[in-house]
């Protein structure tokens, strides 16, 4: 998990709650922190909640940080970390090795994440669910305006209510590589998704790029107006009203890799041409 995430001007674009709550923020979904990668149905275990307690994820799995394998500075900074996906008894299901690459171009800050997952506890099945996989929870100003509360049904049972956000400083909007905008981007497939808006006087654009080598490219988007901005390559059922299924699996001892790029730009919304150039560069690099 990466937190907090800043623009080149030093503005935080990730939600503060629950680590550093800010006035006026929504307090729903306490497991939505910074930038993360996890999934809601791994051999029947919920890792989307990542150790949250209570009705959200009783008996859920936890992704434990093990160590930093490498950290280096320079024109492109690098962090390589190792994690362990364990069930409620402490048994490891997956070994994770994640490479982060940090770079910049003008007013844009670029974060590349390359995550290798290895099935260490036998065959690993990722059952089809919308609760995944590579996500960001953004600051309240980058949410989409709404005049009504939103009630969400949780797959474990019960509901979560997201309070309406219709203040003057709520300015976000989505735009996909396929030209779809606003709340309509949810459940659609796209090579990239852009979320743009303002925090104070600063115009900010956050683009997330899928990678051609990823499962289900171009990915489905679990992108909500209340600030959840996620790419989900493994959950077609909820996005297609049951017409398609993925049910991805990693055989025992084998690995798979997921690759994502985040571009955080300050001062202007990124154009389609700019995002396509970033996406093409990303596809060629890994």
C-alpha cells in the first residue's frame, strides 16, 4: 500500500481517513487506503478488506509486509518489497514481490507497480467478484458531485452508506479511453481511466493505465463517484450482469504478474494524446 500520494506541487490526492482523517471526509470503507492491490475472493478468502474486522470481513485474509528488498534514488527511484497473503490461521496463500518505479515528466509524477504473485499454498483460485483489484481512494475534492446518499450492498451481508457530496469543492469527473464519462464508466472496459478535478486552485489529473500483458486486458473498471478508483481484471460477473465470468487461477508453485501505471498530473487535465503516450511507453517498458 502506498500512502500518501502527492502531486508535483505537494498536494495530497489520496483520502486521509482512516490514517489521517480530514474535516469533511467520508468515513465509509476503512480498508480503502492510498494505493493498493488485493482481491475479495482468493480461495474463498476476502483480502479486499485486508484484515478489517467486524461485518466487513470476519475471518478475512491479511497481506503482511515482510521486508524491503531494495530501495534506490535517482532519475527513476525504485522500491522492491515482499509481502505474504495469509488466511485467518496464518497460512500463506500467496507470496508477493512488488516492484515500484517512481519517475516524473514535467508536472506529471509517474508510479509503476509490477506485482508478481506466486501460489505457495497449493492451487489458488480468484473467484469472480467486483471487489478488486488495483485501487486508489482519492481525496474528497476529487469525488464526483452527488446530492443523494449512496447505499451499497456488501457481499458479506449488510450495507454501507456513502454520504452525499455536493459541496462547491467537490469537482471530480471520470473519462475513459473509450470516451465514456462520469458514473457511467463503472463496469466498462478500457485501456486507461482518467479522474480529473481541482483541489483548491490546483487542477489535478490522475490516470491509471492497464497493461496489455495483464489478465482480461482491457480491464473492467470498479470506479465509483464516491472516490473508489479501481481496475478489476478478474471480476466480470458483476460488471456484465452475469453474462461473463473470469474465475482466474494460479496453479500451485506457479506465478502471475499484474502491471499498472498511475500518472498524477498538476496544473491541467491530461489529454487523450498524452495519456495514450504514457500508456504506450508503459506497455513497451515491461
